[in-house]
């Protein structure tokens, strides 16, 4: 296990390659996800071992993180059992649990995206067989307290770190304290696919072997990420290249009748549950400077918060040591309108978790309903320089004016 510590403040912009003249002239496009730079495809030797979870002793790579949720539930023998799940969730992880035979029951999450520990303990019943914990946007839930609740009840804990790759609670990596840790790679780093199931402790058995990742889908996702990089760096010319490349890719897939396995789908696909991560994803991840990614994200988050907290109270008032933020959760009254206005200024955003799983009664969880209605995901990823973040904040201020 390797945890990461990042010296702060950062001495200079660590994650910002030079921009083109077109970018400096103001033709900006800020993608919501990090892009694939050509040099990331070139093998390089890193002086330090990769951090957790890449260094985990028992880690099974999958095409999707949801595959890891399914196989993790099977590994724990949870078929037919009740699993306590946060009321604030994407929905696909609940579908994966249901596909594995679990029966989800939902636990309160407050307006700061914190799991209600009193409600969690109160909902543990005779049919409960596991606790499922989600770390939102890189910020940790109180795992030591959760582990103590689980210990008293004799229950395993699944840590969902799909939004928390690289994050630590102080010196302890997220995903290490649960019996299982689930990670999604392509939300944080520019890989075409990839999820990890990390097995901690002495669990018996192993998930079944994975199937090879589909080559056409892997190539399509990687090509799209490289085209996004061109659009990010080259302004109008890059955008034209990206649009042309995407049209060509759609035409080729249609002509060849290739079935595309998209990483952007909203629902669990049982037909893809055994797909593994591609070798290309593993190679790209091995070429990255993981410490630099964490440092850049922390820098960008703090820059965004310094500008935006006067417009809207931050969900997380502090950025604790060890946290690698996935995005800046901006609370707004009309996120559809703000999203459109930011898109008109070249800023990609994500309508974060607008809806959850239909089995979760929304009326029982008003704080979660508020978060679903108001949280807009703003990019602060490692591609963005301080000047990019300033442009993002300018765009938000202009859009709200």
C-alpha cells in the first residue's frame, strides 16, 4: 500500500502544458473530464511505486466500476440479503447490487454529503448483511466510525471510491478500510475504461476471470479523449478536428456494425458484467505522474472555492489533507440554465446525480432531494491551469449576473 502526500503550496503550475496562440487569444473550451495527451501513450519509468489502489495486493480490473460492485457483492455472498446504501447515489451501483441479488435499503445523507451515522446504525436489522459507503467527489466519509458500527453488527463494509481515486483520509487511502474497495479510473484519469475491485483482509475466494475489453470500444474512447485534447489545446481548429473525428467514428461504427460499449451509460448491463479493463488503460495509468494529478486538482479546487464561495456556500467548507477532489460541487437554484449558459462560454459541466434509483423514496430524504436539484459539477481536473480556473470562475459569475 502506498499513500500519497503532496507538499503545499504548489510551486508553480505543475499540471499545465503550454497552450497555443489560439488558446491565448481567448478561444477556450474547458472539458468536464481530463483529456488524453499524446505523450501519455509513451512508456516511461517512474521513480516511485504507484499509489493505492494501483499498488493493492488483491485488485481485479474491470471495464466498469459497476462490474466491481456486482462481483464484490457476489464475493461477499450477499444474494438475498439486505444491504444498507446511502440515499444519495448514482443509481447504477444500486442496479448492480440488485443484479447480484441484494435488496437495498436506504440511509440518510445530509446537505454536506455526509452519511448520517445515527440513521445508519438505527437501520441495521436482522436481515442486514452489509454496509455500502460512498465517498462523494473525493471527500471521505468517517470510515473509522463506520467500521466500528459494522464491527458491532458483524457486517462487512463496501467502500465505493468511484468518485475518490487517489483520495486519503489523512494518511489512510480511501478504499483500504472497507472489506472491499471499488474504484472508477476514467472519471479521474484519461483512460478509455477501467474499474478496480480491491479485496482487503482475509476474504475467501476470488471473482471469476474477466473477459478481454472490446478493442473497438477501447480505441473509440481513447480516440475521443485525444480529440478532446486537441479541442482543448487548439481552439477553433481543434474543435473542428474533434467534430469531424466524431462524425467519422460514428460512420465507421455504423458501417462496420460495431457494438459500442460506452462508459457513459446510466444503467447496469448484465451482458458486460465480466468485461475486464483494457491493456491500454493500464499502460496509460502506468505513465501518469499521480502526485502531480493530486496536486493540480487540490490547487484548482482551492482557486475555484476562493472565487465561488461568495456566490454560493460551498458544500465542503474545507479541503482536508489527503483529499483529491474530483470536481467542484456548485450549489445553484437553476442548474439547467447555468449549465446552458456555461456551455455557451465553452465550459463543460455535469448535471450531477439529478435522479437516483426508483426504489429510494425521495420524500424521505429532503437533503438528498436538494442536492440532486442544485449540485452542478464544475471541472477542476489536472488539465486545467490557474488561468483556466480563472476563466471558469469568470464564466460562472457572468452566467449568474
